[in-house]
C-alpha cells in the first residue's frame, strides 16, 4: 500500500476539467476517477477532453456512472443497454478500465436476485470486448440492493470474471446501524472480486431517513480523517486489508463547500487524507497481520 493507490474523484473539485487535472497532478496524485459529463460537456468537445486527460499523465481509475440499469425490462432495459454501450465506448476512448454501476433506485425494478445477477452478467459480457470491467455498487438508498452483502450476492451469483463489487465507504457507514454484521461478507469475498474502494466520511452522524442519506451523500461528505466516523472507517479499511484487498482507493467526496474552493486547496486536503490512511490506519493493520503470521508459524 502506497500513495499511488489513491486517486481523486473529479466531482470533488470545481473548475474546468483542465484545472482539476492539473490540481490532482500538482498534489501528487497519479490517477483520477472521471464522470461521463467531464468528457461529454467539455466546451472543446469530446475528443479534446480525451486528449487532455491522456496528456495529463494521470491514470483513469474508472468512469462514473450507469444508474438504474438492473432489474428492468422492456423499453427501459433497452434504453439502459444503449446508454451502457455509449459509456463503454467512452471508457475505451479515455482508457478507463472500470465502469461503475449503482444499484437501481427505480420503482419498476425487480428485486429478484437471479434476475439482477443475469442482468449484471450480460452487462459484464457486453463490456469485455471493450477491455472494461463492471463494478457494482450498493447505494444505501437502493430499492432492493442497498448493502454490500446484497451487492456481493448478486455478483457471486452472476459468476462472471468481468464483474466485481465496488465498496463505497459512505454507503457502508450509512447502513451500519440497521445491518449489524453486514461487513462479515468480506470474510468470504475473494479479494480479486473487489474492483474498487471509494472513501469518504461525514461531519455528522448518519441520518436514519433515506432521503437525508442522499442529501448528505451528494452535498456534505468530507475526506477520511476529517469526519466523525473515523473509527468505523478504520475498521472497514483494516477488514479490507486483512481480506487481501490491494487495489485502488478513490476519494469520492461530494461537498458543496469544496466546490467553492480553488481546486488546488481541495487536492491538498485529499492528499493529506490519503496520507492519513497510509500512515495512521493501514500500518497498524500490517503490524497485526505480521504478529498473527509469526504466532501461527510458532504453533
């Protein structure tokens, strides 16, 4: 684990795409999570946006986000497949190895796990020729899939090598009081099926109403090490480390206050947060693993 494993999410900063790319680079990041709108809404056009990203030297962590895809049929399903193909083409253009898919919030989506797994497997198969993997994330306000354990159940049932889970710390924390032991699924989840970990915290305890979760998630997140959920976040990170996760961490911090600041200031805070994880949280987990390994060797 080192700082190169961490990247910023472009939505965390204000300003033009060029300004955000420069800010991330200047802060020492080597990767960034992009949103489709970063490319499609660029004033200079899509090709210029792609050229800018590639010229920055930043590795693209992944592309956000396909919403309300799984569990639907008819015209809605056909439309979402069309959107998925367009997003996969964007991934290929910009060099994004991962397309993120949020669990559906649509009122017409089925909750049948087999149907959800089938839809996700078909999407993973569609993405394979593009050289893109599909990361499935449980939104805490998802209609049927709203905790990590449920997302893993869908991915596990789908049995597709191109499909894995995305662990979003905010959504994990939001549901922690209602679902005791919901992180125990990490003990059985193969680490190679965790495609990405997204990190954030909050300045207040998690609300108990779904709509309030959405507002906090979209407007009031803070970087890890700045919020009130440090203990729970530390537990999650150490569980992931013990489970063998060695992939990327994306700092996805939607906060209206940050959007009023210069991108460089926000990127500086993000870098400090990455150091908090690498220097304060995970070294202790590494020390515990070493002590455990030594004790087992002595038996």
